[in-house]
């Protein structure tokens, strides 16, 4: 009887991680693990919420995804376009659109205060939240259309 050598299987978690990464790349905005799970379910990808969360954390550890905490305390994820450097974001509270910021002044301030107060191994996080121009215009036009006309 001849033995057939089995081909090594691609690790299931890495395949799922790549599926999640592809979704993040396509998204362009920060998403919660629940939103990602829902989107994958719509694409008929069978994956548990806990697995989505673990894979997202793996992508963050690899530097392939950014994770932030929203003003409401929810952890959000996005594809990291600058994996090799530390960076910050400005994020729309309405649509989740995000722009990476080149903000060297924050790095200088961080090092200045770390040195002043004799801290070592200092890290920091800065995320700026607001309403993007497109959402602001949409909200403004929505408010105007709901106003009741004056009756004389």
C-alpha cells in the first residue's frame, strides 16, 4: 500500500484573517467587530463573533489594522495604511470615515513631557472625532427639509 503525503492545509485562522483584512481594506472607515461580523454574515462567511474579535486583534498586533476606542467606548478597527509608523486619525462620528494624520508636534510634546517627568517607555494615543463635511451637509439639508413653512 502506497502512502500519499498530505499537502499542508492553510491555517483556517489565517484564511479568516485575510478575509477580514480584505473587508477592512474595502471599507475605508472604522468598523466594530459586530459590524464586521454582520457584513461577513451577509457575504455568507461562516464565522463566530469571538473569532472575528480574535482575528482583528491579531491584525492589530501585526500592524495590519488600527484599533481605536470611539467616544462611546466601543473598539473600532480599520486597515492600517501606515503600518511602519505611529500615526493618528481624525474620524467622522456619523459615517466613520477616517483620515490618517501626520502630526509630528504630538510626538515632540510626548517626548518633552516624558523627559521632564522622567518617564521611560512612553506611548500615547490621539484620535480626533468630529463630523465630516459630507455628513455635515447631509445633516444640514435634512434639517432644512424638515422645517415647517411659516404660515402668514
